[in-house]
C-alpha cells in the first residue's frame, strides 16, 4: 500500500468554501483522494472543520447539512488523539517552535506514516518529523 498524505483542516475547509473558487477546486480534488483512501486526517482536523463550518463560516452551516457532509467524509482514515499524540505535539512545539495544535497535526501525520502534509498554514517545503509540508495552492 502506498504511503498516504495528510490533509490539514485549512485545505478541507476550502473544499466547502465557495468564496475562493480556485482554491475550492484544488481542495475538492484532495478531498476526493482522501475519500478514496489516498489521504488521511486526524480527529483534530475533523473537529476544526466542523467547528469552523458551524461557527465561523458566513453564513454558518446548518447542523443537518454538516452531518451529511461528515457522513460523506466518513470513509477517510482518521488518526485519533491520545496521550502519546499530545506528548509528541509538545515535542514538536519544543523542536520546531510550532503552535501546539500545529504540533498535533505534525504528530498525527507522523503516526500515520505520511510522506506529506497538504497545508496552507505550515511552512511549505519544511520537513517536520520526516514529513514534508506542501501548499497545494502555490
């Protein structure tokens, strides 16, 4: 089985945000790959996605619509958060100077044995714990 890539929450959000059509198109293709098993996410990514759609998107998502979206995303493999992942996120914070929640992303991608993280928020081209960040919108 090929090494999966990791999809950060910012990219997942663009797939459902029509305010940036060019980014939406790229993000939707990555989400299709995730549903097909080529990319993975973490429980944190899914939670950030849901809370952003419910509370920050204008207009906010209707809960019933969000449930349908979450059902559509259900085939995506999820790395769950546990104590060891939190510990590794603290190590990422110490080693790379990243925000704790970015460290959670890095730790989840490492646990998933990913070769790449698709993210607009992390430093494109940088390696963290052997995982390279790629900005899909550049």
